[in-house]
């Protein structure tokens, strides 16, 4: 028999949530590597933990992940996008590039 479907809802237990994040992050990194090898694709992956810690993966050693990260942050700040109900500014990840008057 196969595995059952996972109910997609927030894990309330902090420790279980962190363990699940770590396991799934590892799986996601593995899948990113696999698709880059199998399809000869360039892959850049950026993941933030709930505490704002950055995890990145890139098939290009020339800094593609860093460039993608910078571009994404600029876009997010300029558009004032809110992540999980919290602004990036509140998470200590950075400050907006343009301040609203």
C-alpha cells in the first residue's frame, strides 16, 4: 500500500514543525538537484525558515542564487508584499528600498 495523503494545514507543535521543515527542505534540495541533472537545467532555489533563516541551492557556482535572491528581495520590498501575515521588515530580513510617504 502507498502512503496516505498528508492533510495540508499548519503543524501546531513547534518541534514537529521544525523537524518536518528540515526533512522536507532536504527532499526539496534533492529534487532540485535531480531536475538539474536529468533535464540539464539551471536551478536556483531559495527557502526561508519560519525564523527567516535563508537556505539556498544553485547549480551555477557563479552566484546565480545570490543574484536571484537579491532580485526577489527587491521585488518583494518594492511591491510591499506580505509573507505569512508578517512584513519582511518585521522579520529582520531587510528594510524596504522605498519608504512610503
